C-alpha cells in the first residue's frame, strides 16, 4: 500500500526555522517526483515546492523562493522541506504528495494527512 | 504565473443531480490539468489527471473535459459521499497553481 507520512510540524516564532520530513513506503521512491502543498486555515490549496525523481530539478512557489529548500534522500525513501525565515503567512497544514511520474510537472496521486506548522510569537 | 479561476465558488445540489464545475486558465495549458476532491480533515484525493483521464479507483460518475484554457468537471449523478470541495490544478510548468475551490453543498 502506498503511504506518505509527514512529520516535523510545530509552533515556531516568526523568523525561525523548521524542517519537515515525509516518509514514503509501498512504492519505488526513486521512480517518482514528490511535492509539498499547503493549506492555510480557511484557505484553499497552495503548491509550495516540487522535486524530480533524483533531486536534480526543483521548483518553488514565489511566496517561498529563497526561504524554503526541498530535498530528498532516495536511500531513505524520504522527502524534506527546510524552512527558514518563517512568517505568519506560512502557517498552514503542509501535505507531502507523490507525483504521477518522475518529473515534478504532474498531478499528485497520493497524499499524506499533513503536518501543521504554526508561526506565532 | 498562470491563474486558475473556478466557478462557481459554492454549489448547492441534491443527491442525483448532475453537477458541473468550470475551471479557466489565464493562458493555455494544453491538457495539463488535474481535479481533486477534498473533505474536511482528510487528505485531498486525485480524481482526474491530464484533463480527462480518470484516476484508478475513482467512480465513473466523475468525468473531466476541456483543453487549452477551459475545463470542466462533471459528476453525472451526485452521491452523498460527493459533498466536498473540488479544486482544479494546472501543471504546465511551475509554479503550479490551484483554483480557489468549489464547495459542493447539500441543497
């Protein structure tokens, strides 16, 4: 069974840092691109970042470019999102999702339950 | 960036109704479009990819159509399990963008 499970969320002060992790199982991880998508309270879905199958190509939303870094460790079936200079508007439920294919231009076919990030003083 | 505009924002319908949701892209995206269903407290689920391809395991009452800038999601006969929020999303290059969502409510 395909599963992706996020962890690492929590409460952080503005300007702080946090690292999210996503553990994947049930599929050949290095055959697929991966992505992070978030949902702020009461808002819709917002794409955050994507990474291709080998980490050689990445993309970011303008709202996080220069502050967030996506990476993956295929040997550990894991995806990461390093977040710096966090702002109140980064408060959201962060979803990890698998993309249908090796390149991060694609639809997200399996999603985790999300990990909550709250940026507050 | 490509903007995705969904209509309507909210839709009230009854079980058995035929429901259509529209998504418009600010520039052509070929058929690089997906539709998702999202229920409160649950992870979103993929319904349609490449504008009209039904994801495995998704009931056949869901269908997608369109290309270029105009797309539709149709539910042929609304079921109790279908009351949810639906999002379109383009993947014609980054950044991906989602529509603002269409909430399907019980009439």
